[in-house]
C-alpha cells in the first residue's frame, strides 16, 4: 500500500511539474530539453552547421533541441539502447554503445567526420543499489569520454550528465586531462533532490586520444 501511495504521489508531482507542462506546451518529448537549453544559453554550445553526437538520446528531447540549433546545414547523430521515434534530420542508431559493433556503426556513419559537440544525458537502468548504479553510470560516462577523445575536434565541447557520489571527483579529474576547462552546471529543470549535475568539458585538447600518445 505504501508503495502504491508513493507511486501516486510521484505521478501527481510529475503531472503538475512546471517543466513537464512547459515541455508539453512546446512539443518537447521530456522536461530534459530545458536542461540543455539552459546550458546552451549560458555557455553558447551550439552554432549552425555543427556536427553533433547525442549519446543516450531516447526519448529525443536533446536531439530536438540540438537539431533546431544546428540548423539545416548541421549534422546530428543520435544513439540509444531504446527505440526513439524519428526526428527529421536526426540520424538515429538503435543499439548499446557499450558494444563495439554499435560504436563501429556510429563511426561508420561519421565517415571520418570529426565532431564539434558531444551531448550525453545517458543513465543506466537503475537497480536500486546506489553503489551499483553509481558504478554503472560512471562506466557510461567514461565510455562517452573515450568517444570524445577519439572523435571530438580540437576545441570541441562535451556535456555529460553525472551523479555525485563515489568516483565523481575522479571523473572530473579525468575530464581535465582532455579539456582546457571543466565546468559544473545544475540547470533549474533538474530536480532539487536529484544528485545529477552536468559537466561541461570546454575546448577539447588536441591529440587527447590515448592512442595518439603511443605514436
């Protein structure tokens, strides 16, 4: 019974959430759109004509925002383990980017094109075990950072959702090895009780791919 009451309370809160209502009014697929919009307004992430990769894109609100901001001349590639309803001018790949074959497909579609911006609002399937969930989240963050090291242009940017907890500071230190500046953002659309924050890696360093260091 307690669980049922909790579920009803969550549904009530969700329905009456300001950002949920705004997303519905503006045609965004989730309230997360406003998180990216706020970060962009503060840091000017996007410009027309950019090549952008959206990792963990479903349901697609970040792709909706990115698609509009890069314009007709921009290119947007999105990837997720879960299906995503089509979005015009978004090249979507269904698959788990922890798998080499899926990542290879994304790289194939990039066709050697370096990326201006990687956005990543990904989160693992939650188990309810905080230690396990944190470890899984950080693993995905690290994979996304590895992708940036290989595919971001020098000077390119990276936005990634992280959860504060074990390994958080170490991940920030890892990002600092790849970017000139690492900033923390907590958009208004993020729930106050959530431990999520967004890290912004600005200006990817040249030759930050570990493979390049061995040549």
